[in-house]
């Protein structure tokens, strides 16, 4: 290695390499601990870089090592605008692992054409992989991403017949357990306040609802499952319509605590009491902004650590990028069902 004295102005990779008499790739690899660079060389390069005031350029580093060391999170813009969402908790979990693993996170919101965003990310090499959210029952993004060759992980599952990695909540079993609990307490007129039908999680929950009835030799009413958005207002409006109908339900199973809060309001508006006149249970406690314990009476609900799902999404994707996983990773997060005062025998 050259013994030339480095000027303080040598602040770019090219100048640093020239004054040391080595290649730019050697400098880059040495500064980032590449195993092919001897420790003595790495130390001399690092010492020279410190003396020159050199700061690595992210783009140059990505060219040198063949990776962007960044992952993308692709999501509909509306998720940032909703006051009632688990998105912030998922994002917090992703950000934690990205930071720990020395990657960057590129947020890629879209309004209409998600496909164009995914194609652009793949062609630009701006990220090494992506996380996609809210999978449909039959989601075309899986085939697209497999064809693009861009590593990816899905937050949730889809029914496509193709390999893919995912992290999901146990929607199937949780909704069956919640519905079964109400049935075992003697309730038969049960309404499920579910998510929108084109999302796979909502379809899975609807199937689980009917499966709980069938397991007991019963059948749910045709109008028993309502496919609506996951908000307090839709919970309120849906419950109010049923409570004011001719065949008033004795219980509700909700897809989120937000919806359950709306159902509580509707029950009170009808002069009824939760846990006495009408029972309420919900899935997915642990979202930011409301908890099952805050409702009165406290809400019977399933609990899954939502931030943990974000951590698993990021960790799984980075493992795929780094070759630590050679096959699709499938994670279904378990849940706890906590019985509280919102349920009473019919």
C-alpha cells in the first residue's frame, strides 16, 4: 500500500483509492469489513479514510457490493391517512429490524397502480427486496414479483398456487375460536362484523365463522357476515342496523377492536348493555389508539403483538436477501384469547 500522505480534501472514494494506490473496490470492501480483505489492509484503509475525512457514499457502496442494502415497503397511501389502523405498529416493527441489520427502509406509497411501483423498484435496483401488504384472495402481485425476481415477503396470505414468503395473523383459527365461544355460551343470532370481502383475511374469517357453526351442527344466517371497512363508524352503523331489525342479534364478533368500539356505541344507543343484553368479542387487540381493556365492560378479544409481525416481516426479507433462507418462509403468529366481561350466557 502506498505511504503517501492523504490530503484532508480527499473526501470521495476515487480520490481516496488513488492516493492509497489501490482500487476503489478494495477501499469500499475494506471499509465495510468484506471477508476477502485482510485485516491489516482493512485497518490501514480505515485509518487513512479517517485522516482524510472520508464518508462512504451509499450509491458507491451499493455498486461495490452489488446490493442497495435497502428494503421497500409498498402500501396504499390511504393507510397513512386513516386514524384507525395497525399500520404504524407494523411500520415500527419493520423499522426496528431494518436499523438493527444496518439496512435502509424506502417507503413506497401508491394511489392507484401498485404494479407500476413494484416494476420500478425492481428495475431501478433501489431496493434489494420489498414487503407488500393486504393480500387479496387471489393476488396477482405474487406472479408479478416471482417473474421480476425481486425478493419479497407478504404481510398476510393469499390463495394463489405459487411459492411465496409471508407473515400472517392466525385469522382462520382466531375467528373460529371467537365464534365458537359465543355459540358455547348459547348464542345463535350472531353477527360477524368483518373486513372487506376481497381481502384474503376477511374471506378466511368468514369461512371460520361458518365453520364454527358447522362444527356444532348449526348454520349461520345468510346475512350474518357483514363485509365492511375496519373502522369504529362502520362497526357502529352495522350494529345499529341489525339491532334495530326484526331479529335482533344477541352477540357480535368483530374483526378489530375499532369495530368493537363502534358496536359498543350502537348497543348503548339502543338502550342495551354490553355483556348483559348483547355479547361482543373481537379479534386483533393490541392496535394503537384503543385496547380491549379500555372498553366498558372490558372486551373479550384475541391478542397478537402487531409490532412483532413487522419485525418478522423485515427479518424474513433480509434473510432472503442475504441467502440465509433458500425456500419460502411461512409464519403464522399465534394468538391469546382473553375472556372478559363483554360476554354473557344467552
